[in-house]
């Protein structure tokens, strides 16, 4: 009898879990940056959600942890997609008013992305898709622009917000400008 192997991918990414010695600070950070709310919280564990899922982020209180070291193997960042540039800009402005600012902003081509670093140094990407379809985004990877610059074109998020509020079309704001060659340098690897 021949056994058929069936590929069974997951249906969605459910959540990620952080351990920290800065428990209250980290919980507050994610509540602010992602507009998340606790679905459960005590002195050891907080579950946070921003949608229909019971939790998207869990934060564990683990006293006396050492600091993360930069430039070591591990998860580089976790990304969250917004439904529109309007939503991404609104969240940027909300977080900035609360003292949370991105550490790097770049238009990758397929996405316009703002990168943040939480109190423990974990990196988050908040992004919006620049193309109408996944097929168009994927096709960008095979373009001359991507071959020349696979990283992106950096931008000032305050200027992006200003242009958005001035009424520039979203499609124009999300279009990646030509910038010339750019390679994966130490700054990008360690953002």
C-alpha cells in the first residue's frame, strides 16, 4: 500500500510570545503601537489582541533576563500589515504622540514599511502593501529595480504623513522612487 503524502500548511499565523524582565513596559508598548487590548492579564502573563483572535501576542514576565545582543542569529523582525496607507499613517501619528517612533522607514517596492524596536530590542515592521494584488507584489522581485536595489528607498515618515494629509494620491505615495544601487549593508542587517 502506497502512502500519499499530503502537504498541509497552516491556515494562519496565530501569535508570537515574548519573554521580558520589563513586563509592564513591554505590555504597554504593544498596547500602544498595535492598538492592542488585553484578553487576559495577570502578574505573569498577558495576552494581547487587536482583532478577532483571542491573542496575537503573549508577554511573559521573567525576572532577571539578560539584554539581547545585537548581531546574533535569531528572528530579525515580525511584520504586521495595515489595510491602507491611511491606517498606517494614522497609527504612525498615534504612536508618535505616545513617544514611540520608528527606527527605520523604507519603501521596499512591494511594501511601504516602518520598523520599530520594542523596549527589549525586538523589531517590528508595520507595513502596507503597495500593489493591488499579491501577484503584482511578487512580480516586483523580478524587476530591474529590485535587482539594482533589493532593500528599499528610505523615507521620512513625517514627510509621508504631511504629503498624505495634503491629499496626494495613495498610489503615488506608495510608488517606490528610483534610487540607484543599494546592497544589504550592516545598517540594514542590524536595524
